[in-house]
């Protein structure tokens, strides 16, 4: 039997790339708004901020290094202890055109793996995500081939950044084991198990325990719920021996029919839930020790 951890950290995923301004007026868009959302979430108890950036003019997802740099510098200037986790997920989506599926259609972001980690190499955050999924996503396809994952992982390692391995189905965990076996990834990785994406892991207690059972021994994990499953998944994650994550990237509601006014409000809610169940919530400094990350005075 696996018990809850004696201390857990909370990750706030503040904006993502799929949530739209039409869905919620509280979505952070500009680098300043994104940085402020991360800092407010940290004040509410988040030890880690997961960051995507967007085009300030359109609100659409962006890979612009300047936007990442501005957001990171704003956060580090005010809270150097907060653990920064930058996405590398954008750049893996393919949309076949109607007339010729071999030709990319509108909405395709598929690009070179080196481009997807350019901001990681330049800014050297504490953590960055590394997606292992190739899967249907709505009417589109997300593509992360083993060869390209290895190319991204090499650059992440050279930058001295800790990868957070994103797992959307059991086959992704099989790939994780192969990447550990060949030395691409460390034997005790930091993982996220994503449940609630329509064509990936289905959201349930059974899925959570099954996915956890497949992880390498010594892996630390967080179960991430999408949409209405955000708080349920976070609670299951704690009870199953993992950490927790919430945020407007994953879902926009604080409760049924009530939009979350901020990422900080979502952090406050999951903190209250998990503390009521007996959790001790880690500060950013404590989470750094738990993850083997340097403290700011060591930078």
C-alpha cells in the first residue's frame, strides 16, 4: 500500500495553449499578466509555476523567446525562489489538409525539436516539460516520435534543466522506460500523468492507480486533470502518493458553473482540500530540496 507523501508541492499551470479568452476573461495573456499570475499563485501556496506564453496582440499560443524572457525575468526579479517550469509542448501538433493529408493544414505547429527547446536552452529554467505522447487530440494529431524526444532531451540535459515527463497513456510510460534504459532520462524521473484528455488516459481512480503502478521505482509524479476533472485529479494524486497541480491551463472553473477568478484562487482551493486530508504543503525552497534543484543563492 502506498501512502500519501509527508510533504507535497503544488504546481500552478497559469495559461496553457488551449484555453481561450472566449472561455474565460481571467486568462493571463501578456508576459506581465502571466508573470503576475505566477507570483500570485506562489503567494497562495504554489511552489512551481508552469509557464506557456502567448502573443499579446492576439492571445494565441506563442513560441517567441522574447515573450518567455520577459515573463521569466519579471518572475525572477520578484520571487527568485519560485520554481519555473517552461513548456516545450507547442510545436508538436499536425493537422492534415483536406485535399492531401501529407500536406499540413491550418493549425499545424509541427516544427524541429530543437526549435521547441530553444527557450529552454536560452533561459535555463529549473524544469521544463517533455511530452512523450503521439495521439489524437480533437480532430488533430500530436506527434512526439522517440527520435525527436531524444533530440529534445539532449538539449534539456545540456542546459542543466530537469525534465518533467508528460504521460498521456500507458504507451508513453513504456517509452519512458526505454528512454531510461538507454540513458536518455534519469532512472527516477519527475512525471505528470494527464487524465481527462478525450483520447488519452481516462479520468478515474482506476486509471490513476494503474498509471502509477507502471512508473519507474523512485519516480515522483503529479496527476493532472483536464476540464471538470482538475480538482478531483489533484485530490486523487495526493491520495495516491503524488503531488498536485491546478490552473487555468487545465480547467477554468473553481466549482460547477463558477469561473475561477484567478490561478491563485485555484491554488487556494486545492491547498484547502489537501490540508484537510492531512497534507503538508511545501514551500518553493522545500520543493527545490525535494527535486534536487539548487537554491537561488547557488545560481
